C-alpha cells in the first residue's frame, strides 16, 4: 500500500497542475499583474540558469537556439490572436487556444518521454529535481524547455505591457 502511495501522490499533484494549466488555457483569464510578473521572473531566471549550464555541452546550444526560435514563433502567434476585454472588475485576456494546447502538449509529451526512458532503461537512474544540469544533458529536452521559456517570456512581457495601457 505504501509503495503505491509513493507513486500516486506525485501523480495526483502533477495531475492537479495539469488541470489548472488546462483551465487557464480555455476562456478569458483575469489580467493579474503580480502573478504575471512572478511567472515572467521565474521563467527568465530558470532560462538563464539552464542556458548558462549549457556551456558544459556547447553542442546543445543548437537545441537551445531551435527552442528559442520555436517559442518566439509561438509567442508571436499568440500575441497576434490575443483578445482583451474590460469587465467591471478589471481587464481579462484570452490567449490563442491552439498555441496554448501546443505548448502544453510539448511539455507533457517530453515529460512522458523522459519518464518512459527512465522507466525502461536497463540501468536504474534517478532524477534529482534540484539538479538543473539534467536539462542540459539532452538537447531535445533542453530545446522543448526553451520553447516554453521563450514563449512565456515573450507572451507574459506582452501581457504586462498591454495591461499597463
């Protein structure tokens, strides 16, 4: 029983985060400057740390650059299709549904792939959540991470700029 709880609890927490992310993808969302600023700062810092850790493996910068370009493309597409609406309690925005779904699928697909590789590997490996260098060991994972980072940095910056008007 304890062994199953050991695996069930992280999956439930992860499922809750996925549910929240999917809920924020659909429909209008309130423009909350503090939350947007926090998320922008978090993505910027994590992106900078992982980018700097990439100097250990310079060949991985190709994955980083492709990820940054892909995220910038998704961000520009989302910006072009974002709609704002003023309501009695403040400003609301609606993102482009298919761009958000694409970012969510990339994120979940890469996590599922990494989990499958670890679970099916002949030699047991462990992932340390505090070890950011694991993201620099695989250029595809780093590329997907930088798609997400550049998308959110670009899009959140746009929302903060437009919300100030």
